[in-house]
């Protein structure tokens, strides 16, 4: 199961990277449309920050310090930098997932309760895909196309 979950993260982070690359006008990464209140750039920063903290700090002990508020207020980060940070997440997440016991308790409360590592890994994959869909929607709404 660990290897399968790692493969899902690799696949879906590459999909997010492809979405970011698909923005023809880099300024559109920092615009909203429809009912989505956060920009694609901020959603990407949020996924980077959350993953670096929840996988990196909590499970892999990287020491990453998260600034969650900044994930939603920072703007203008170059597309290439967002892509670079997403690419760095792939080995961090996959190496972490393949090295943990999914049935073991997650070290801190998650969703306001004590959970297993497996619960957190699955929930974060769902969260990644939720925001991936939002980024895809925003790109198509702002730039047209499929």
C-alpha cells in the first residue's frame, strides 16, 4: 500500500506541475474566477507549505517552518519557482510514505483527532486533488481551452 500511495502522489504532483506549466499568461496564476476565492498560485503555495510541514516536519523531521497565512497572501512567485518547489516535494513525499508504517499513529492530531499515518496520507491526497481541480478550473476560466 505504501508504494501505491507514493505512486499516486507522484502522478498527481506531476499533474499539478503540468497545470502550472499550462498557464500561458503567468499573471493568471494570481487571479481568481467564479466562486474560487484563492488564486492558483496561492493554492500551489498552500499545497507546498502543507506538504512540507505535514510530511516533511511531522514525519520526516526536516525542520520546515510553515507560514500558513503567507501561503494565501503571497503573490507573484515566478511560475518556474512554483514548479521547482513542487518537483522537490515528489521525492520528499514518496520517500516519506515508503518509509512509514501506515497503521501507526500520526504524531500530532489531524482533523481534530488522533489519526493513523494512513488516514493522513489518504486525506492529504484527496486535498491535493481537490486543489488540483480548482487550479485546472481557474486556468480554463481565465485562459480558455481544456
